[in-house]
C-alpha cells in the first residue's frame, strides 16, 4: 500500500501555534518583508523530529515555504504505516484512511500546527511511495532474487539513468530524475539499523526495533521489499493516467489500494519483461546450456556464440554483456549479439520462476 507520502497544505488552511518549534522561528512568517529574501526566491522553515522524539512517538517532518509573492505552504512528510503502527511491516488498507487522518490531525496539533481534517484529506500530494513486503518461500533468498534482477536490462521506457547494486547484494535501486524503484532485504536492513541508523537504507528504522527484535530473533524470515517512489506530481499524474486513474492528486484520492496495486504491478511487469533470459539454474552444465540454445537454432556457429554470451550474462548481466562486446568490437556488433541472445528460451527451474513471475504478481493482486 502507501508508505511515505508528502502533503502540501495551503497557507490559509493552517495556523502555527508554536513558532519556536521551527528553525528558524516562524514568528515573522506572515509579515511581508521583501528585504529578508535578498537574492533568494523563497525561504524555508523546518521542523525535523529528533531520534529521541521518534523513539517516544513517531512524528511527521514539516517544512514551511514562503515565496516572494507571499505565497505560503506547509509540506507534511511522513510514513503512513509508521504513523499508525510505528513500523511498515503492517500494510494499510482503505479502511485505515479515517484513522490515519485523525492521528495526523492530532500529531500536527501537538507539534504546533492547527489545521482541519478536511484540509488534510484534500491536501495536494507532492510525493508518494507505494510499497509491498514479500515473505519468501523457504529456500528462496532475497539475495538470489536481487542477483537475478540486477542481471536484467530494464525496459528503455522506464527512463532509468542510474542503478545501484550494493551492500553485498542486499539492495538494488533504480534511479531517474523523478522517481526511484527500490528492492531490498527488509530483515537485513533492520539488522543493520540495530548497529547504526546510518547503515540502514530506510529512515527512522529505530522506530521498529521492538518488532525487529521479535522477527529477527525468533524467526528465520526472508522478506523482499519493493518500493516505487514517485517523487513529484509531474511523475505521478502521467503514470496514473496511463493506468486509467484520471483523478485530482489529493490525499483522499491517492490513498487507494487499487491504485497502489496497479502502480506496483506496472513496474514489476516492466522490470521482469526479460526474465525469460534467466535459466534460474546456476549449476547447469555446458552441455545443458548448449542443448537449450540449440532447441531453436540451426547454426552451430551462432549457437556457440550464444553460449559464450550466456556465460558473460551469468557473470555480469545484460548491460555488462553489451559493454564488453562493444569494447572489443562496436555498437552494431554488440546490438546484433545481444539481439541473438535475447531469442534464447532457457529451460526453467519451475519453483523459482513460478514465485518470481506468478507468485509475486499473485501476492500483489
């Protein structure tokens, strides 16, 4: 469902009841003074809860922006499940919306912001992260799945400009200018947060320590977490339109399980379009691989070329295969070899294939 969300509330829909909770103080916020801007186009006043605050009670992050035209707005950023349950293992449903608004209303009041529940419900959404936790079947590990995902070439239409595969293979993140796709080992990330918050991928992981201790110490779980982080309205609107949701981008509209499922499925299917390239059997013999390749190939020379490409792909992935061929030849040869390789139909290990392609989609649906 929804994890992190950022709401924007208009200046005439909130009041500040404690100016000194912000840095700098908002005491003169509503007094227009052009000279205070200098060369800046806007001023910011922030209220970031401390770790001590979070351990006692999860709180949202607040940012007030004042522009030269005297336009004032409040950005409220928070993790919805952490606000309700102090962790994001529990996934929210549509029925949780009213309770979430009620709690957010009271939280804002306690940290110096007076507004209305109606203003919260109708607040513009400036960023939203849809997420899902997958408890893996016995014998399937997060690192195995991430290794497979890392080897694939993302569909060009995703407009990805950077990929991070790090921390000994427990996280994989695709970056673009307006959104991110993240997969990571939820349990390992929580284990790292027990040592130091800075080592964890997730912010404010210390709010989950009570649940963390129970899960890590009493169970041997493998949990893959998927997050689709739509970081601005210019990205949110066209994606929802493509998925058939032409709606105003306000909180009460986007807190919707159908939208969450559609977004998560859309990106999962894009990412896994090239899954057929994976044999899912890392211990295949050379003979088994060449037999697979020659099922739909009549030219042994091309078959042997594809066999070499298969071993390169297994070692460094599709982008790596392209790069190394290009470095020894040229772009045209690289494209031809990659195109031939993509025509291979490997025999599949049914269990892992079933989970990755059918199992995850089934859980999302």
